[in-house]
C-alpha cells in the first residue's frame, strides 16, 4: 500500500539529509562566497566561467536544495491526496513546506548580503533541521499508515513526557550553539579536549567562550540523556518502541560527542565534521518522533 508515496518519501528524506550535510560542508570549507553575492545566479552568470572548489561546493549545495524543494512539493501533494485524513499529515506538510521556504530565503539573503551576522546565520542550520524533521516524521507516518499503525497509542508517565519535551527544546539550543561555533570560526579556538588549552581553565577570549560554551551545553545534554535512558530501561522495558527509540537516541548522542572530540583532535577533519552534523540531525529527528508519539499518549 502507498508504494509510490513511500518511495518518494524516502528519497525526499535522503535528499534532506544531504541538504543538512551540504550546508555544514559549505560552512566548514568557507564556501559561502563561492558564487559571490549573486543568487540564484553564480557570479552573475547561469554557468560561471571559473570553477574553483568553493564554487563547486556552493553550486552543488544550491542544486541539492533545489532538488529537495521539487521532491518536497511532490511529496506534499501525494501525501495530501493519499493520507491527508491522518491526524498529523497536514500539519507536517505545512511545516515542511513553510520551513524549506524560510530556509531558502535565509540562504539567499545571506548570499546577497541582506541578512548578515554570525548569530543570525547560525539559525539557518536550525531552521533547515526543523524542515528535515518534518519530512522525516511525514515519511514515518506514511509507513505507519501503510501498516495500519497510524493510530498507535502509547502510555508515557509524566516524568518521561515532560523530560522528552524539555530535552527536545534544549537540544535545539545546543544545536544553535554548535552552528555558532562554525559561523564564528571558533572550531579551532580550543585545541585540547575536554579542556580548552594546556593549563587553561577558563576561556581567554570570545571564540574560546563560544567553543567551551557549546561543550558545556553538550555535557549537560549527555548527563540528562543518561538519566532519561536509565529511567526508560527501568520503567519501559516492555515497550519496544520507547526502549529502542531512546537507546538509538543515546547512541547517536555518543557518536555526536565522539565526532566532536575527534574534530578538535584532528583540527576539524572535514569528514568527521560532516558526520558530526549528520548525527545531530538524526538525533533531533528521533526526538521529534518521540514528540509525535507523545501527542498520541493514552495516559
């Protein structure tokens, strides 16, 4: 059931993953100005004369983003027609279309110089993350519906319910702080891990403060996640979706921490940095799925 819809949904979700990674690649390689200050043209031309690596990276990111918009519109149309009766479907369609539009406008505004500033541009990754999460949830909803599970009910006690909502909100600020590290060029402000510099306890400048502030927020997130996972293993061992879901989330967080540490040790190896962006993208998507399940809570 819904074979074509599921295919389009999976392809769209994968493309959105590449949009996320592509955005991180543009920032990590300093390719934001790869096409100058013209958009949607590149250096004022449809096909630029020269093709340095930063131009290739920027054009590739724009191309993938354009393909994502096309597939998302197609997915939205098909989902509206076929599963529009499902409670969450139309809301997820609205969110995904709205945020990919906002994401594109911010990206264009940054290129032509209308919207500048590190603190503002750091929000671009977070906005695209919301779009990705909406697409992921819509894809999962399509598969649930095809198997007749769209009315799946779960029972979650108040402790887990409130902590799931709060940690999802909190991790968005953690993600923003990570994007701020990239946009302020603070990735190598601290060359040691877990401390900043040899013999240095407190940050010595703004860039080190940004880097260490992000690490501090991640540390709180890690401890918080450990507490939740222990609670889940003790109280929800009979609920496979809750138990396995939180174990997946915790695994993604561990991978996120490891790649963050390796980024410092390797002086921001580009492949490690891209995996760093991938893991946080998937983690946020998993937490958003928990939120959707909570909306069906029968407790």
